[in-house]
């Protein structure tokens, strides 16, 4: 499965391979870090599942 990340200030990816997940960055600021992403799973062109929000951060990240 492929994962695509959509950052707020860029165009959304439009992949055509299935299944894939799109993570869209949330503008929520966690003490200087933007760690929240909304996840949508695309199983086919017509079957889409909203998986909700997750938080992701690199283990050695020191700022935003």
C-alpha cells in the first residue's frame, strides 16, 4: 500500500493506484510542532474510508 502526504500549502496528490492512504496535515500546532494528520483510505475509486486523525513526529525532531 502506498501513503501520500498532503501538506496544507501544496496541492493534494491524486494517485490512481489502489489501495492507498492520503494523510492531510492539520494546521493544529502542538507546542510548535505540527503533528496531526487526517487519514483517508482509498480502497478503490469508489470505496473510501475515513480513518480519522493521527499524530506523527520524527523521534529526533527539535522544532516545528
